[in-house]
C-alpha cells in the first residue's frame, strides 16, 4: 500500500498548487503529478528544506525564491537537434511543402532556452526559407526566453550538437553558425532576426495567431491528459488547414479528440498534418 | 509473504539485457504483475530492444509511451532519453529532466517513483551493470517496506551495480538469476 506519509505529502502539494495560483497566477493544477512531486522534492533537497511548510514560508514571502522554484518545477532541459531524425524529417517531409507558401509562420511552443529554435532556424536557413519565415517562440518561463533570445550556449555541448546537426542532414560547417568565447558559443543573431519571443502559458492562455507549423516538443509529457487535450485543441485552433504539428518523440495525438482530423506524416518522429 | 505485490521493477546496465532476458523468459503470457525494465542504453538508439524482448519472451514487450496504463502480462521498457515515473492512477509519466547517475533513463528515478505509488507492494531487482545507479532507489523501496532483490554479484557479467546495491541496502536478498526467476514465478496467480 501507498504510505500514509506519501498520501499526506501529496495532499499538501494540492493545497500548495492552489496557493501558488492565488498568489502568483501560475496554474499547475493540470500538470502530471508524478513529475511535480519529484521536482518539488528535488527543489526542497537543494534548499535543504525538510517539509512543505518550510518551503511555503519563503515561497510566498519572496518572489525571487518563487522564480527559482518555477525554474526547477518546469523542466527546461533541452539540446540542439534533439532527436536528429525529427529534424531530418522536417527537412525532408515538411519544409519542401512549406516552401510553396509565400510567407511562413511557425510557433515554437515551450522553446525553453532556445536550442530547438536555433536548430529550426538553421534548417530554414539551409533550405532557403528563413527570410520569409516568422517564428513565434514562446514559453511560460521568462528567464529561459531571455536566454533563448541571446542564443548563447555552453561550448561543452558543441560536440554533441555538431554530431546531431549532421545526423539531421546538416550541409555546412556547423561552426560557421556561431562564434566561441570563453566556454560559451554565441549563435549568429541573424538566425533569429524574424523571431518574436514572448511569454505564453499553454495551461491558461489562448490561441493568438495562425501557423503553418507548430512545434511543441517534450512539454506535453509534463501535463495530465486533460491539460494535454486543452493544449492540443489550442494547437488545432492555431493551425491553418494542411498545417503541421511536431511533437516530442514519446508524445502522441492518437488518444486525443483532434486526432481524427490529422494524418501522421512521420509516425516515428511524431509529425502530423491537419486535414482541413 | 504478507503483502501481495503489485509491480516488478528491474534495473540493469552492462550485461543487463542478457540477464533480464534469462530472468523473464519463462514468465507466462498472462503473468499477473506488470514488469517494468529500466536498462541503460546508448543515446539515440531506437527500438531494437523492444523487438528483441518481444521475440524472446512470452510477455508482450512494449516501449513505454507517455500516459500508458500499466497492465499485467506486459513488459514495459524505459525508452531511451526519458526517465520513467509512475502515477497514482497506474499510468506512466515520462520526464526528460537532467540525467541522474549519468543516465537517462535512471533506475533510481523509476524505483523511487514506484515506491511512492505502491509502497510495500513493489518488488525491486538490480541486475548486472557497470554503474551505481539503482542502489539509492533500491534502498528507497526497502525503506517503504518493499521487496528488494540483487543479482548475486559473482554471477553478474559486471558486479559493480549489484555490489553497490548490496552495500546501500545490506538487508536486500542476494539471489542467483534462477532463484529470482523461481521467486517471480511463485508470485503468479492464475
Ligand atoms: C523539457 S523543455 C522542452 C524544450 C524543447 N521544446 C525540447 O524539446 O528540447 C519544456 C519547456 O516547457 C515549458 N513549459 C512548461 N509548462 C509550460 C506552460 N504551461 N506553457 C508554456 N510552456 C511551458 C518549460 O518552461 C520548458 O522550457
């Protein structure tokens, strides 16, 4: 049987989620609990806090502390050309179709620190589409958005990024896209010239434009089924007919109410196309 | 045994594929407990493991998808590059957060999550491997009253992981694969 101390902890987390919503406006009620519990415990471990009551005190009296908490609870881990086969498939199956539009609009939802965005921009650049594409890069977390705008990443990731870039069909010298500087690399800011960055909360905000392609990768896994459904409906409302949706490697449309109106373009890489 | 177990979670690394195949090969297709297997894998390596297990075992082997519901008769394989968590409603939740013990999936993550959900009704098994992953998770299961088993290090292809697990939880049961196998079979209820 589940331990009663764990049951109590989880009940207290529900109270905490309500209080966070009241005080800060962030709504975590639709987040997958297993991950929320784990992230809260992890954060408490880092801050040396033993109980949720000890966490509550600084959390509600210190907004910087809360920012910190937010960073930790919403997982920001990302990398360039994550799942290279996904980007290869975008290049081969999606971009050639998008190239028939005079003007392309893309939404990168949950872009985190920008590695995915720069990967996408490089692809568009190489396929000659970047200067007629506008990308909306959004995330719940303002801090990662700021990092995404700067395009500065740790140099230690470059070997893995380079490998992934070629696996994703990269055609150039990868190093031509960035300049190195003391343990960091800065990607060419022309890549994000046509990108607008702004905070958007998938759990509470609504559709704000129409897109030819929406990428939302490794965000839905942190949501409950209900919230996943809300977000997928939001994407459905935000896609033009015949628009594309790219999800994370382990995320799917199959169980969702919108699936009937979508065809898989690449089943393994979770790329779907809206019918009408 | 007083408590009826609800789930078997197994962790392995180097040598873990072979050991787990041997361990699970005779379990019946309708084995009454869901079995979750976390093996360290090479990054960006795709599905072959699932095919191998599905071919060799009577259990149905699947690679876990986000929100899959746990069912008996299934072997659930942790997918590459994701941690595997369990929810109270007996479904899986995937997580792509930081590596733990240099690994994603990490055995500790799944062991701890299983113990949070199932308390003393978890059976945790650590197999061969060149890592210390699994030992703190096994200890966590032990702390919640679950059953903890470690493959006899002398029999393991690499003894590092079993030795680390035994060190972390001296109260664990150290067993040979054939014994663990017999134990798992004894839990099957028709
Ligand atoms: C694991 S990262 C994924 C980054 C990138 N898409 C990738 O696949 O590598 C998840 C991102 O989702 C963001 N996120 C979490 N909850 C969100 C929400 N309610 N609305 C928008 N973004 C959210 C987090 O801040 C984080 O940057």
